[in-house]
């Protein structure tokens, strides 16, 4: 596909963090000062996850009041609309926005207000995924998920588990997700990004409908078969995964292996600004690097529609969009 066609292609994005995807323009406006690109995005030779995580400092400061959250929701959908994203699931951690005067509920409400405005302005369907964090207590995470549950079907579409995967085994979160299931909250889990294949297996056993990254599944044919059979969506983020060294080098990236293993692979940006990427850039990159065909690009968009946390009416709309109707 040529650049022009790639930009025009209707896209579905399922794994995009709000704080890592805010435009430079938005951040400068909120902070009231000029920021250098290096303060927000990693260089091409990003050395480590630590270097990657540093870039979340400034955007985080913009998400601690209602106006910032509302404008942020609008800002990300605006960036996405420029490359024809027609459906987006955006994720954020409400507990990070909490202050004395801001509850999880207020933070979610403010962000949804901005996203709803973005939907009206740019015609993008959206869902909000609220992230529990591994370093937060079970009590705090459950409180957040219960608050988010009140908005399920009214902007919020699912929960997630994010944060330092290598430091906290998945088994510590079984109880949290049992409770999430009990209250009817669907969820995806970051697993196998820098952790083990075992984490992926445990996340699926905990009830995750999708897996964020799942890279550690490479070489585990049995697990690939199991997740393919269970129709678990795999949210891959190629450029981010290479920057954070989730694999030793580009040749070890398991995209081709996962597609051939019939997994429901989707391609996403993870962090548009921090990773200096877009959906268009990701798709061009995988075509060039991994000989992904145009048909496979379309298949991955259809996979994304299949596993999106949305209702059948929106899903049908997405299938029609992808078919160019
Ligand atoms: Zn992520």
C-alpha cells in the first residue's frame, strides 16, 4: 500500500495510552511553556524501558485537573482523526489523576466529556479503558474498577492491568480480576511485554479477553494454539516493543509467527507521542520489516473489530467501514 492509501485506510486502534499520546501542542498549552521534542519522545536508539518511562513525566502533569483531562480526550481523538482512525479504545489510569479535589469518578467523567466532544467533531467511535496499576494496592485498584464500572456502556468499555510486569507476578492479581468479573467488567491485561509466557497464561486464566503485547508467547506453540482457540485478542505495538527492548532485536519480533499461528493479532501504537508513531507508521513499518501483505493488514483491522470492547451495532458499523461501505 502506498502512503496515501495507508493514510486513507479506515483504522481501528485498541491499545493507546492517553498520557503517552498527547500532542506537543496540547502539552505546551497546558504547561504554558515550550517543550523540546526530546522531553516527550524517545530517540530512535532508545536504550531501555527506564528511558522510555521518563517521557511520561510532563504529560502526567497535564492530567490532574478536569480541564486538562477533558482537553486531553479531545486532543488524542483529533490526532487519530488525521489518519482515519474510525474506532479507538484509549486507556488511562484514573488513580494517577486523583488529588484532594479529584476522585476517580470525576477524572473519568472529565475525560469522557472530552472524548464525546471528539466523537461529535471527528466522527470517531471510542471506548475508554481504565487501567489498574500493578504497584497500587488491590483495595485501590478495586475501588477504581468499581468507579469505572458505573460508566460501562456509557463511555467506559473495559479495565486493564498495566505497570511493572517483571516486578509483580500475575498471580497477585487473581482476586482483583475475580472481583472485576463478578461485577461484569470486561478486561484486557498487559502480559508478556517484559514478563514471562506464564504471565500470559495466568492472565487468560484470570479471564482476560485480550492480552496487551503478548510478546513472551513467541516460541510457545501450545500457548499460541490455546489463545487462538479461545479467540483472545492480541494487542501488538511493534515500534514501542522494539524501543523498550521487549525482544532483543527486530528480527526476533514474533508478528509473523503470531499471524501464522492464527492468533487474533491487532496492531496499535501504544504511545503515539512517546514512541513518535502513528497507526500509519506502524503499518508501513510492518509491511517493510515483516513482509506483511495488504490482505494481512485488512485482516488485522477485522481482528480488531472482532475483539473490540463494543456492542454489536458499533461492530457492524466497523465491518462496513472496513469493507469501504
Ligand atoms: Zn501499553
